[in-house]
C-alpha cells in the first residue's frame, strides 16, 4: 500500500470513528436526559405537625417539612411555605363543596408561612440527601384537627410540588 493509500484509509477510518462517536454521544444524551430524565426533579416531600406541649392554655407545636432528593443532580429550591388550617371543636365536620373528596377546614391560622428566610433567596438539596425545615406554631386550645399544606417552589415559572396531611390535635381540657 502506498503512502497516499494509507492516508486515504486513515481519513476514512477517522470519519467512521467520528460518526460512531456522535452516535454513541447522541444515544447517551437520549438515554440520560430524555428516557431517564436525570436532569429533572426527583424530589419527595412530607410535612408533619407535632404538638410539643401546653403552656397557659395554648399548645406549642412544630411544623416540619422533610424534602428528599432521590435524583442524580443537585436541585435548587426557590421557596417553601406552608398553610395551616384547622377545625375547632365548635366547627361542624363537612365535605368541602369546591373540591370532591376533601373535608372543609374553615379557619386558616397560618398562610404562606415561609420555611426559610427570604434573604436566602434559595436553598438546595444534593442527590441522595434529605433536608428538614422547621417552624414553631401556636395552636389555640379548642383546635381538634389540623391540615398542613406544604408547597415547594423550583426554578422556572410555576414549577412546584406540594404535600399535605391531616393531624388529630385534640382539645385541651
């Protein structure tokens, strides 16, 4: 084989290798970001309400938001807040008229209460990590049930996820 033939063969092999590399990179990108969505949020959130104790006829309680990142990339949280609604002893239990399958919690004690200070601008959660955010609340003595709704905002317009739970608090006395 002549030197010109070797050069021609090398150029052809280079083109084949480059084409194969582009196909492999394209498949890898498809698999990672489209099929398995590794860059998307894989966050689980839960919220709890724990009554710590009683003082002068009122109850001290703690709202805890637990956020777990089960994905493979770090995620920024651009805001997190909770609403706390209650049913007092004198409120009747009734189905919510505006939402099928829900019970009406007629009184809102806390509305859009942030779980981290606004000056932080954002928080983050690493892959495989679990973060907890807490807030102390005061519950009146005649609260029987509480509904805590958590909302976690992610970067981008209207990207959020939420969690909610109902708790039996019990009436003092």
